[in-house]
């Protein structure tokens, strides 16, 4: 009888090589899977970081917008309060406004007092027979003494009026220096009314003197 064929020596190395190749392939696949997993984890981490940065940027922008809106609202409220103050001051004309009198108001006071003083002196020098410069056209001389001759009194009256205006302006300047704060609105109105009244009274006085009787 023949003996069964024994396995050949070449088949054993082939089996070992196949096993090694299979192990190497499995190790390579495992390494590739691990690398892919690591890459996926890194990508996820980067995406999460980007999302967090985007959220932080959005929150910072929203906070800045809210701060700007609050600042704009505060500025608008402050402007409204500032604009409302003159209206409240105008609502009560008798109450003086705190601060220093503006230059326009000082000029107004000085002008009104100058008009009042000039008009008063212009009329009072004739009414009270104050000594004034008189021009005598016949003799072509100037005199301060009263006379019954033909005379022109206009020059003396004008000089008295100019002196009264200067005196009134000085009084107004002194009053503005003593009371530096703005005056009540009623005080300015009274000064204007007295200035107009002085002009009307002076004009009426000389118109009455010219009436033929």
C-alpha cells in the first residue's frame, strides 16, 4: 500500500506569508481608521471653535449696538432737556435766569436807557428853560443867555439831548455791571415800553408848542 502524501514544505511558507499579509492589511486598515477618526475629531473641534468664535463675535457686536443705542438715547434725552429749559424759562417771564447777562441784553438795556435819557433831556431843557446854546442869526453869534431876539434854539436842544442820551447809557451800563445776572423778561419789556413812551411824549410836547395859538 502507498503512504498518503505528506504536506509539501513549500506550502507552509506560503501559509505564513498569507497570514502575515492579512495581519499587515488589518493593521493598515486599523491605522487608517484611527487616522480618519483623529481627523474627524480635529475637524469637529475646529468647527466647534469656529462656531464659538462666531457666537462671541455676534455677542460682542450685539453688545456694542446696544451700548451705542443707549448712548444715542441718553444724548437725545440730554438734548431734549437742554431744549426744554429755555421753554420753561420763557413760560415764567418774571423769574430771572441763572448765569451772566448776555451781551445782546446788555446792549439792549444800554440802548433803551440812552433813548429814555435823551428824550427826557431834549424835552426838559425847553420846558424847564435850562440854559442852552442859542444861535442868533442876525448878529451871527452864539450865546447861553436867554434872549427875546430871533434865535435858533435847536442846537442847544440837540446838545442837551445828546448829553441826556450819554447819561442814560452810562446809567444802563452801571446797572448791568451791578446786576450781572439776566433780568426778568418783564424788565426788558418795561424798558422798551418806556423808551417808546419817551419818544412819543417828547414829540407830542414839541408838536404842542408848534400849534398856532
